[in-house]
C-alpha cells in the first residue's frame, strides 16, 4: 500500500502547494514566508530559519499530505466498494480534511479562529476537494481496486 500512498502524496501535495503558491503571490505575499509559516506548525522557530525554514515548510506540507493519503488508503482498503465512486469519496474526504485542518489542527496549533471570510472558505474547500480529496481517491481506485482475473 506504500506505492498508492506515495503517488497520492506526490500528486495531491504538488497540486495543493502550487495552488497555495499562486494564492500567496496573488495576495502580494512571498512564497518562502508562506512555507516557513507551514513549517512553524510543528517547528515554531521555522519562521526565523531562512531557506532552511522554507525547505522545512515543504517537508511539513508533504508529510501532512502523506498522512492524509495514508488515512484514505487505509479506509478504502477496508471498504473497497467505495472505490467505485472515487469522485464522491474524494469530495467527502476533501470536506473531512477541510474540517479537520480548519476546525481542529490549525486552531489548536496557532490559537486562531476559523476564518469566516467567504473567499478563504471557497479557496480552501476547492483545494481540499479538487486538489487533494479527488486526486487521492482516483489514485486509490487505480491501485486498490480488485482486478478481474
């Protein structure tokens, strides 16, 4: 099950981080700062670590994606019937990851409230559903679906 986890992590992680980079630039911010902020979740000093903090941000991002991919692959390996509807599964999983990140993980780590701004909600829902949940579910379907003999 490591291969689908790695592939889902690479695809969804790349799509998501590229989208985050585009948004960062569109809002007039710098990409290294955004990545250092990501790293500061588990490593608070990362915001002052320069390029090392930036690289650490990428590692943290892909580590989070790997956890998300592993959870989905584990679930779908136990519920193979759900592999027949990967888009629906991806939408639902995207919503679950959105809720987990925005109502549990981020507020616990950064002591910040959920952002009620419609643009923030829309962009994050898009990312979690279209760039993370659906691609991961499609990878799961490809690798975990039983093959006809």
